[in-house]
């Protein structure tokens, strides 16, 4: 998930949900205030190849979203597979 | 199968299908309105590159396999309950998209480059079996129309100018 706007509140909510044994099982990227927001497989501003936030090598697997309320029910799980 | 391509039709009045396997309506520059009494589409329904003012209405459509909408100014799908395959909205000019009865998309769900889109409402959607993409909808600042969404089977890819 990448946006030109501030996503601090959104990202902080989902950070705790990322992990291979957690709700967001695949690769997770959530970055706001991006000059050019990219899609799945792109890196946020200021990151280098091989780095990222809360990333894992897991393949995309079904993601269960607890207590969905608006966009807070939508989890940022950017993965190279679409 | 119904294909309407590269005609000068202004509407689809008189075409009264209840069920279809494939509907393909493209490149009809004068087609500005279409209200179809379809109940379901067993393979695919595609509208694209018709008049930029095209308003579509499917009041009775409950189920479809794949649906793709491009370059439409309005899409009304009040009865749509389930998509077995994929549902996509690309480069449309509507401000709002509502699917109040949609509960399941078996494949992917996509909203891409809809430059006037400000609101998406799918209050009963619980499952997207494939990927879920919302990208490059420059006026979409809030993504809050999926309060029941529980599962996304593929990649969730949101990028744009949203802040919540």
C-alpha cells in the first residue's frame, strides 16, 4: 500500500498484523507520503532493493481480516503475485 | 453470445436478454445508454471504448462470471450478489460505484485509473478470492467502502492519493 498522503495511522494499525503466522501472511509494505506511489512489487521512496518493511518471503496465502471497519479492514499486503 | 462492436447505435433498446454467456459491447461511439434486464452472465460481460457518456444499468443482474467496465460514466448494479471470476473497473468517469448486495468475488477485484472516482461502496462484500487492486484513482481519498471484507486470497495492492 503506497500513497501520496500520510498513512501513519493506517500503517501503524496493520504493522502488528504482519507476519507469516499473522493476518497478513505475505509480503507487507505500507508507506505514505510517497512522491510516486507504486504498485505491488515496487519499493517505497528511500528504500533499496532487498530492503523493505515487514517483508517476508512467504507466498501470498489467504488473508483473514478480523473486525473489518472501513479501510482498517483492508490490509496492505503487497506481493509480487497478482 | 452478443457482440456489438464498431456500430453507430445510440442505445441497446430492443435487446432484451435474460441470460447470456458472453456480452461484448465495444467501440460504439454513440452508445450513451444501456439498460439490460439480464439476470446472469455465465462467462463474461465487457463494455469498453463506447461513448464517454455511457450510462449502464443492470437492475436485475444477480450473478456473473467475469465483468469488465471501461470508459463508462455510470454503472448501476444494484442486485449483483456474486461474481465467480473477476470484476474490473478501468478508466471510467463515474464518481460513485455501489454494489450494495455483492458478497463475493471469486477472482480479482480491480479499480484502476478511474479519474473521477471518490467513493466505492460494497458494504456486504466479505471475500475476494484473488487479488484486490485499487490504483491510480486520483480523487479517491478514502477507502472505506468495504466494512465486511474478511478475506483477500491474493495480493492487496492499493496505491494512489488516499489517506484513510
